[in-house]
């Protein structure tokens, strides 16, 4: 079984929603990169997630959303636009927070569960996870997952510990 097969089985996908979404971005020459939990999987042992968090170049976002609405379910929230398909449990979350725009220029193609997609560099993925872990508006369970992802990334690249804010360092590594 390939990574893509696995991802589509986990997502109960009848069609390859993720590949279809990536194809739309590639055909439109729209710069994007993965930034969330699936991006973490590009750098560490994979953990299954049904959310693909991406950042899209802001100048192309409005025209992209129009195209996506023709084919998918699109919901707009304060800092994200969620894209889903009735035949898949996968949710694509386009982050609209402008802080993520700089991640695009440092992204490179990586393998994420069988998909070759642009992924933010490990330092940017880490920074995004720190922002998410510190966001008090997020559900506590989501913030716990972000903390676990931070630790997984540090285990892969110890230099990231220098980027961890002191308050999170004390929380994650109380005995150091």
C-alpha cells in the first residue's frame, strides 16, 4: 500500500481529494506550502492527521476561493478558510494569518504520506506550531497536539530548542 493509498483510506476518500486540491494549485501556478501537522510528518515519523494546514500566497487567494467553491465545500473563519469534500474526511485548512506568508519563500518539496508537496522549512513549521500552542482561542486538545509536535521536531533537530519561548520550555522540559 502506498502512502497515498493509506491517506485516502484513512480519510475514507472515494476520490483523491488532496491530489485534486494540489492539482488546482499547480495548474493555477499558486504558491503554497504545508505548515501544520502533516508538514511535521515531512521531518519526523508520521502521525496520522485528517487536517492539511496550508498557506497560500495572499495575492491569489480570492481567485482560488472562487474556483474551490465550484467544486468543494468552503467555509470562512477568522484566521482560516476550510475546504472539504463530501466524499472525504480530509479537511484542508488554508491559514489566512499574514504571519505565515513569509514561510512560502523558504518552502521546499517534501514527501508527505506519498504526496510530493511544498512544505515550510522545519524552522517555520516549528514557529507555526509555537504560535498555535500559544493561541488561547484554540481548543486545549489541539494545543496539546501542537506541544507534542513541537517536541517531535526538537527530537529531530535539537537546535530548535533555541527557538522555543521560555514559558513553553518550562512547560515541556521542567527538569532542565
